[in-house]
C-alpha cells in the first residue's frame, strides 16, 4: 500500500484527537518506550494526543492527556493479558471522540486505524519452527514465554485481519516483507524506526568515564549486549562463547531479563566473574561508548534499534544476520562489521576477530555509522505525520 504525504493540519482550536495505545511510554527508557515518547511529543504540536498506557513519563504527560491502565509488574503474561483487557474497555469510551487510533503493537481487542508492528509474532513463531516456548530455561520461564507468545500471536492475527480495516506499519523493509508474507491482505505502510543521533553520538571521554566509575581495569575488553528477551537475543549463547575468549574479556548486559538464568549459565561455564548484568539504564549510550565491541546474537529482529544505536556511537559490531544488520554491516566481503552464524563457535570467532584487530574494527565501525544516519527521529517524524494525514483524509 503506497501512502503519500499531504499538507499537515493547521493548528486551529479544534484539532483531530489521536489516541496512542502503548504498554509504556518513557523518554528515558529503552527502544520502543523512548520511540513512542518522542512520537507522542512531536505529534502533540499538531494533534490533541491522548495516551492509553500503563505508564508515561512526566515530560510526555505534560503535552498529552494520559489514561493510565493499572496492571501488575509480574508475571509478564498476566501483565500483557490485563493490559489488553483493561485498555480495550477504556478504548471503547475513547473511540467515541477519537479521529484516529494508533496502537503500538497488536495489544488491544478493539478495531484501530494504525498498528505499528515492531515485532511480527507470526514470523517469530515460524523462526522457532512453530514453537511458542524456548527450548532452554526453567519450566516456569518457558511456560511464561510460551503463554506470552501465544497470546501475542492471537492478538496480532485478530488486529491484522483484513476485516478489521487497520493499516499495519512495518518499522523496516524486512518487516514489510514479513507482513506481506503472513498478512498479505492487510493494508501496509513503511515507517522505518529512528534513533536520536545526538544522544548516540560518539564520545570517547564519556565512555572512559563510565569505565573508570565502574572500576574497569584498563586492559579489560568489554563485549556489550543490550535489550530484553534474553533467550531470543542469544544471551545464553554469548555466555557460552565467553568461555572461548581470553580471560580479560567481560560480557556486559544492559536491559531487563532473567538474571537468575544467566547467573546459573555463567556458573556452569565457569565465567561468572566475567558476566555483569546492569538492568535497565538511562545512560545506555555511555555503555556503548565504553564497550570494545557490541554484539547481537538474536534469532530474530524486525528492525533492531540497538544496532543503529551502536553504529551511531561507532562501536564495532558483531551480529547475526537479522533485521537491518545486513544493511548496516554489509555482506561479504565485510564492509561495516561482522555478520556471523548464530552459534557459540561463530559468535566467539567473530568477537575474537573484532577484539584482535581494533584498527580494522574501527574502520568497519565508521562505515556502519555512515549507513546508520538514514534512521533518524526527524525522518520518522515526517513519515508518521504524512501517514496520519492520509489516514485522516481516508476517514472523511
């Protein structure tokens, strides 16, 4: 579906009311949380923005009306289900006044106008050979993940049914191809994700300051992984790969995940003193700057904001060929980084190559950075504004 831009609405006293539905909106958060906050704030200049969410940061709340959905923090499947139910009930009332409803993911039962698909659940399940649960981890962890994936896929299929009338917005060209494959009769648009280029600019001094504050020896080499859903993103593989690397190499993990699982794996691999988990951080940009190499061992990505963030900071990258990694890093002969198979041996070999040739890795990092400038927040803002205009015009 080709959607072209037109004139933006005037800032009159009566502005279209846009309802944005998202699990969490946080300008200081990670990935999608920060992206949604940026869009809500930028769109509030032209529209009356209402946020239907479990939590919104104070800065975003100051420019939009927040409708909070109270849900528990744990367990995650219950949190997902309760948001879907309670937000859907609240949306029945909000729809009466809304000009357009934008759902950040297939997360409510209601009909909406626009669904941004950051992660195509049908593609994830297909990549896992039809399995909902991961093959490793404790029974409780596998059960939780399986229930979550099952519910997410059911909602996705419901939301993207052609009978529902929603437009599905893919955040990358590979994601657009997935929507074509799994939901061929659903209208589609491309809204490529963006990253704040200023926030993730190179800054060696800030990276060095973080290393100093954490007491990192000057000779230590830091391998960084960022993100949640640690099994999907290959954290167990990275812990095992660490054993094949020199003893001065540490694995740093930033983001939310099953720390007990990773700790037990590190103990089993006898690398527990070299694996450090930092949880969610507001200073994630400085972690990129402090790292010697960034690694993504994911089995699946639609886009991968962390790859763009790492590329903009100009830290060398080792990645499996998922999402936009081939675009950023190039294909053989290697141009912007190292693309490797998703195995312990391949990841260890890629990391060893990057850490062993810092000058070559720096050259490749700069090439990846030159490609990453395509994915900026300003570009995303223009595309989404144009898409809103087209959808509003179509509803008249």
